[in-house]
C-alpha cells in the first residue's frame, strides 16, 4: 500500500467536515467579539485565535478538495451583522474563548485518534499545539485579571485509604461520604459549561428575529439553569463553592450581531458536546445522587437536541455531512 497516496477514510473526512463547520461558527463569534473588545490584552488573544483558525481552515479545505470532497459552507460573513451593538462584556468574551478552546482541544484529540494519514496526523498535532497555547494564554490572562475561579480545594489525608462501606455510594440519606476528588472533575467542569450555555441562551434570545428560535433559546436557558441548580445542590451539601454566574456579563442589547442560523446552531452544538462531558462525569460518579442527577441531565439534553434538530431541519439550516454510498440506489435497474 502506498502510504503517500492514501485516500481519506470516512472517519477522517468526518473529522475534517466537523472541524470546518464548527470552526467557522466559532470564528464568526470570535471576529464579532474582536470588533467590540476594548481591553487590548484580551483583543490580542482574539487576534491570535482568528489568525490561527484562518490557517487551519485553509488546510482543511485543501485536504477535502484534494480528495474530491466539496468544502462545507459552514458559517460565513453573511452570518455576521457588522456594526451591531455590544451584546457581551470583555470579561464574557475572554471566558467564552477559554471554554471554546477546551472544546477545540477535545475535537483535535478526537480527530487525531481517528487519523491514519501522516499529513493529517501532523495537521492535528499542530492544531493541538495551537489549542494548548491558547489554553495557557486564556488562563494566564484570566488569573492576571482575577476572574478565573479555580475548582474547590481539598485537604490532604495522612495516608491512602480504601472503601470499607456500602455507604460510599449513598449521597441521598445523608449517611454517605462527601464528594470524591475524581467526581469534582465532572461536577465543576459541567457547571462551568452550563453557566456559559445559559448566558449565551439569554443573550441570543434577546436578539433573535425568529419567534420559534426565541422560544427554543428561552427553553435552553431554563434547561441550563435547572442543570446548574441540580449539580450546585450536591456541591452545596458538601459546602463546596460553585462557579459564579455570568448573566450580568450579557448586555441589554436587542441588536443582533449574528444570524438566527448561527445562534441556533451554536446552542445545539453546546448541548451536543455537553453530553460527552456529562457522560464522563457519569462514568466517574460513585454516589447514587450524582449518578441519578447525571442520568436526568443527559436524558433532558437528548430531548433538547431532538427539538434543535427539528428546528434546524425545518429552516433548512442543517448542512448535511458526507454520507455512506446508497448501494441499493446505485444497483437499481437504470433501464
């Protein structure tokens, strides 16, 4: 086999397609935020993010074109309304870039794991390095500005311990143990993502032109808030801090900077990817109340995603990814 002329596999073209569509969505938001940010240190990081994606976007398009696949439309200048009033504060923008960088890191790692061709592996290595650099930059600036909320702190025990009671699984009757550090990974991270999803839903619902989209966004705002309350209740029971809300970082503007298509797609993207992190949180949960909470959240997100799909399809906004060949259609009698 000539490893220099390997054709793209279904997984490889799927990863490229997803990176392009999701990347152009985030890039459109980044370019809007860059236009409204006043803080030069934050603006500088956004400028770097925009330039980095432009390079990645061109490379993805080249990969697809060389194998004869059409480059997706994704999101373009037509999804941006230039000159719109400020919808988010500088602090919100920086938090947004940080959270979306985390999404990017997961996406690049997943894409790398399904890639065989060396040029693709090298490309995703480069993307991963770009993402890690952006991760460090956003955290350093958030720490410098005193707006990065670290996860709860634990105090060390004198020696390793082993589970010695069935009460280890009980978080409902009050007889069980406190949250484990391995469980805090999921609860803390899922809270931060839900806080971002809620704030975006609030902002987008203020500016959307469609009544149907507004109703959906108002529903996702409530869903995100319920998820925040559910996990926060468990954290509060153990006297652990939770991430601060960001609703006040959304202005009262009703002037939309984005197309309804972009805003609806963005919220759907957040709810879809949230299931990955919530699934990871469920897998690490060993307390009954935490397991039950995650199961309820995941089920609700599946329902939200179904409504999102129907709304995207009704408006002809959902771009179709490459499909497996229809062998029955190909083989049918053409006479």
